């Protein structure tokens, strides 16, 4: 579907809609930021909350007309909520720098803002892993509530695996949010290792337990759910590696949590 571009000053044929702020958090995102911002040209504002980037992130943001606010790192959830709070508009679209809005999704967002049926909208996210756009399992549709009125929703305070909190029935948008994961397997594994460390620390601080049964069966249940029931096997070798790493993440999170609890004598 061809892209629909709204020019709030010139395009009189566009349907009237609520103004929108596209909101991102960044740190050294120069390799992916340009295509992300290009896909957000339909937004009334592009806002970036940056954490001391030292590559070309700020130059790309300036060239694309994005407003930049500097903020020291607070953790994923709190950083994203800080960014939402800085936006000029109540309707916000929150995406990551390695994501981009498809033309069909941009059109769907415009229609939703012209006649909202909910203050929160979810969208299907399609993940690209090892050069392949996944169509099943954990890779797709990976429903993500990213468009919302900040008067009715907010980001959780989670250090990692943050989520949008709301108490309404979300609307559903058409078109995909495209997430281009790293083609470098070593870099991807390094990032997952950091995430499982944060997840274990968060679980520990919340007083959550971890035992041998959870350590063993959490990866098994995850594999059966996404690789078998949700047909992840149809995505070939990339699909198998994607769910295998996901299962390893489940195992490592609980293993690291057990280590933390043992060190504390629990």
C-alpha cells in the first residue's frame, strides 16, 4: 500500500485528526535511526530522549527535524515514560530506534487518530532475525500497544521487558511495525545476556522465587507454545534459533535469580 503523508499545513485532503508525537529513546543508535525517523515523517512531532550518544545519533536527529532531550539512563520503563512526559501532544507513538512504521501502519494510525475508538491501540510487530522476516512463533504478530493517549496509559517502571499499562480494551491497527533485529548473532546474544541479568535483578528485588522446576520447565513450556502451537517451525532455521535463544533466556533468568538468592542466603 502506498504511503499516506499528512502535511498539517498543506494537505487539505487529509482527514482531520488528533496531533501525534512520535517518541523514542536512544543511545548510539546512528546505524538504525535514519530509517526509523524517515518512517515517522507523518507525525506532528518527533521527540528523542537520548542518553549521551557519542556516534552520529544527534546529527541524524537534527537532519530529520527531531527534538532531542538529554537524560541520564533510568532503566527502560522509566526512560520511556520520561520521554512520553516530554511530548508536546497527548497522543504518543512509542517505538524503538531499530523499528520503523510501515506505510500501511502509518495510514491506519492516521485513521485511528481521526476517529478514536479507544485511547490505546495495539499493532502487530514483525521481527527480522538473521536476515529473515519471521511470520510465526514469537516473531510475529508479537502484538504491541504502542499508540496511546498518555492520559489513559503509561509505561511500567520495569528495568527491562517494560510494558504499557492501561485499563481499557485496546483498538487494533492494520499494518506492521517492522523490527530489524541484529544480523550479528554475537551482538544479539550479548544483548540478551544483559537483558536476562536485568530481569533476574528485577525479579530478585520484587522478592520472586526460583526453583529447579521453574528453571527446567519454563524453557520447555515456552518452546512448545511458540515453536509448536504458534508454528514457529515454519520460519526455518532463523525461527528455530530465535525460539532457542528465547528459551535459553528463560533458563538464564532463573539461573541468575537463583545465584542472587543464594548469595543473599535466601
